[in-house]
């Protein structure tokens, strides 16, 4: 019966373990080979509780960001601080890591569906679908599934809901933090949009230095802090507050504008 043990979403844990091992081995050279991933602060990971932890991060590709986090989290739990050297850390991966993703993205092909089985909490976006702006109510089943994932383990979310930088935070993230009171750990990533295509499945350029900085958990007053205050803390912590635009060079701003234009086409 042990081999058929399932998580709260009905996924067979043994199968999930095999998928994480295989996908981890196949993707390892994307972060330590073709490109190099510079990691800071991963010692924080091994000191976190086993569940009710919410990671908040900026977003650069659909999948490469999340896969890199799976590598870094499991490497840290295996004693490799700020390093993903030797992929053996995936032999016994943490199986209660989840990530929030758009349902339409996770249903778009066989590979996304496989990646979904490895840990996706798929939700319907309330503001956009099929490249068009929409305005619809949050589904209670989506909130319930996020709560279920937090109750079981760790959840990764991208509160801007887009791979474009310096976009506003979605209020839903703050509501979840207020209601379920998770430990909130900020992560700042960079270099992924230069390394991969928008989906994060194809290598676009080699020799890129990617980075992932894991910061200390945010100090949040769950009972009294407002949604706006929580969102502002997240904006600053993941370096997506508009004030950070001032520190970018004119060249970086121009490059980002050109990248955004090309993605719109």
C-alpha cells in the first residue's frame, strides 16, 4: 500500500518522486552547465517548518524559475548550501513542494501536464485568459486548493501573475497571507529571461549567469496589517517596487522595453 500513497490532491507520491528525479536530472545542466546559477541565502531553507510556508518571487519564465527552485530547495535540505553541485540531492526529494500556476498554462500540452503532476496548484486567473484581459470572480475551489497545499507543505507563488517586471502585486496573495498566516519567504531571481524562452523550456542563450537570492521571512502582523501594507512589503522584498526602476541603467531599461515589445508580438 505504501507505494500507492497519495498526497491531498490524489497524486501518487512514488510517481511524483520518479518525475522529480527524472526532470531534475534532465534539467540540471541548464543551471550548472550550459549556464551557471549563483545562489545566496539557501541556508534559510533548511530552517523552515515542514509546512505552511509561502515563497513569493518575481517571475521571468513559466517553468524554468520553478524548476530552479526545486533544485535549490532540495539541495539545501540535503546540506548543500548555496550550491546545486551533484544532483544526488534529488534521490529523496521533498514531495510536498507546490507552485501556483495558471490552469490554461498547465493544460497547454503534454510536458506542462507532466510538470503539473510534479507539484502544480492550478488556478483560473481572474484578470487574463488566452492573451486577453478578463474580469471574473475568484473561484473558491482555487483558494481551497492553495490552502490545502499550504496545510501539506510549501507553496511557491508569483504575486505579480506575469513574467513582465514591475507589474502590480495581485491582492489575492495578501488575502491568502492574512487568512492562512504562512511563513512568507521572498526570493529574487534574475538571468532566466536571458537564458530561456518565455515558457522556460528552450535554452535561448548559453553562458548566462543566473541568480537566486533567498531572503529572510517577512515580519508580518497577520491580525492587523492591511492588504496594501503586505503587498508593499512583498514588492520591496522581491525588488519589484517601482522605486527599483530608478536604480536600473538606461541600457537595462531599453533592453527590457525591447524584450516586452517582442513578447507582445
